[in-house]
C-alpha cells in the first residue's frame, strides 16, 4: 500500500495512526451554535449551503439508484492537512451513485466478483482503479451510453455521456453536502458510528451498504466501509495550482486518489477533507486490497438538464 505523501509534518494536537503506520495529526474544530426563536442553528462556516429541497433521485436503466447533485461552490480541503490547503472550488451538476457499488452489481456487470469478503450487498472490494474504470465502461455499454475510459491510455473523456469515477472535487463536494465541518455531520468524531463503518465498529471487515445514516444529500457510506477510488492522479501540491472550476487532478502521476476512509482505519481518516492515494494497478499482475471500492458518477450538461440519453 502507498504512503500518503512522504515525510510527515507534525502540526496539531490529536495523533492519527493509519494503516501503514504513518502518524497523522489534526486540530480540534469549533462549531458556533445559536438559538433563534426556539430553533437550533449550527453555523458550519463558509462554502455552499445545502439546497432547501433534497436532491432528486433517479433509477438508471440498469437499476442503480443515483442522486442528481446541483452545481455549486464549496470550500475544498482541510487546513490541518499539508496536502489539502483549503480553496474555493466550483463543481458542475452531476449524478452520483446513492450507494457504493455492491458485489451483486459488480458481478452482474462484469461476470465475476474479486472481493475477499463475499456478500451480495457488501461493497465490492479488492478492486484496482483500473478494475473500477472497466466497470464504468461496461455499465455504460449496458445502457447504450458512450464509454468514458480509453483502456489503452486510461484517459477519461469527460465529454462522454457514460459513467466514470468522480473527480476528487466531485467526491468531496458530494461528501460535504453543503457542510464545512470536519465530518458532514459536524466536528465530533464520537458521532461517526452512526454514519460509518470504521475500525471501532466494523468488527474487522466491510459491512453491507446503506446500513448507516446517510449524509444530508442522501448518500450512504460516503465515509468508512471502503476507501473510494477517484478519477484523479494524486499530487501533494496540486491544490496550490488547481483550477477553480471543475478541477480534474494532475495530468500525470504514479498513484490515484482514494477518499473516505475504510473499515480498518481510524475515525480521523473518515474526515471529509482527508486525502489518501494508491497505485492504480494497470497491470494484470497487480492485485487489489480489501479496503478499496468505488461508486460511479455521470456528468450533466450546463444548466443541469440531463443528456438526451438520461439514466
């Protein structure tokens, strides 16, 4: 497994031990609370506010439930991470899977199940980034959509109308769901067990999807259970040079971004702005780990109107 970004710089108060033994730290956060006319109001900081109405839900031709997220601005990053300098980002509207891709879904599309922990409603795991990209293409073809990935170069065609992995910005935008706190439910990690499977409550293995509470936009398992592959190459300094609108990561790199934490990792790795990375496993001799899974996204044209061949 890959290290996060090289030498660790200590700059906080709470130690974090991640799976490969590297020590990470974070600072405590503060949430301001007001009571107005008997209503509890929590100010989560700047960034895009959640829409007044819940995002709409659709079911694709292949039976997968997706959430249509609105376009918007948000503050991406975590001031306590040396590779995640907070910065303002705009993300266009897109569809995202409501749940992690399950073993049942993967088996139906790909004809096989690489997972170590076999259970139909568990997230598929032991999948490399390249396996996830292949799944996206296969699911696109099943619905008569244009595949996004060139399986020779592994480049993503963002103009295609098929499925792909989320950009890192799309993933964090979806995870935060209009919030600016350490987690999408606030700053207190003691509440994480209500929303995620991680080292303290997983029992040492992945768990069925959708059994914990969703985030404010109705997405399940956005933190914990399995790390989620993103489309982007990882760059420790990328946030300092990324475009403000729809960033897609460095053009080249050795590793791909994974987000969200996993069943054998600490609560701190489940924070919305926490970044990690892993070898994409292009070669067949590479194998996946049982901590990596994914969910798919599909782009919308400007204005939020579905493409002609909508899900």
